[in-house]
């Protein structure tokens, strides 16, 4: 009887409520399912983390390779610059050696002066709008004189006179003596715009007219 019952499967333990008789399942059944879920979740997280690390390593490798290429290119450029600088130095030495001395001697022993380039002629600048000055014309000895453009002059002789007046405003006081040590010619009329333009080459007046007096000068 004992051997017959030993070969059979042991029945599953089932708990019954002592009050109502309801069947209660074992608490270990739910824990096994949670454990499986946790293991699967850890495997997924590990797989994703490994892929991320792998991709990060690839980016680092690419960045390191790009930096190495950039350093190699910079070294090549430095070498090229050094070679060009050396070539320039050699050309400068060749030019200095090929330059003739300032005083070279011929077979007879006479020295030959170095050739000098002709210097450009310096021209005196002339102001725009103003004609070049002409030599002054000596006026005659008469009391009235007219120049080449029609300006009339009168002779102011040397001498003395009293300037001012006591019978007018304060601007004419006091009466004082003025002495003219050398005679000179003074324009009889105001300078017209035509006369000014003939001499200066421009007319700055606001009210235009050849016979009107020049203004704004």
C-alpha cells in the first residue's frame, strides 16, 4: 500500500478558508510571473544600453579619425610653407648676388658712375577756378587810371587830413588826424560781377547781373 502511493504525484497544496470554505491559491504563483517579467525587462534594458554604448563608441572613433586627418593636413601645409619660405630665401640670395655694385670699373681702370633714372618734373599746382596771376601793370602818373578790364581808379595822394566830425553821432568822434605816407590808387566805383568773374573766374553773387556789384565776397 505504501509502495503504490509513493509512485503517484503529490497533490497540490490548496488552502481553504476555515470560515467560508473558499479555496485560496498559493502566494508563490504570482511571484514567479513577476520574476519572469523583471528578467525580460533587464535583458531589454541591457540590450538597448549596449546598442547606445556601441553607437557612442562609433561616433568617438569617427571624431578621432577626423581630428587625425585634420592634424595631418595641417602638418602638410606647414611643410609646404616652410619649403616656399626656403625657396624665397634662395631667390633673394640669388638676386643679391646678381645685383651689380654701385661703382663698377672698366678695363682701363676708370670708374663708371651708376645710372640714375630721370626724376619726374614737378609742376606747380594751380587752384581750380582761379586764373594764374599776371604781372602787375605799372599805372600811369595821372590822377585817373583805367586797367585792361575797365576798372577806373583815382589817385589818392600822400598827405594828412582830419577824419571825423563833432557835429554827428558818436561813431564819428573824436576828430583825429590821419597821415597817408605813400600815394595809392583806389577804385572809383564798386566792383561789378562781370569784372570779378573776369579776374577770379567765378561769380558768387546771389542776385545775378553783370553790371550789379559783386556780393558774398
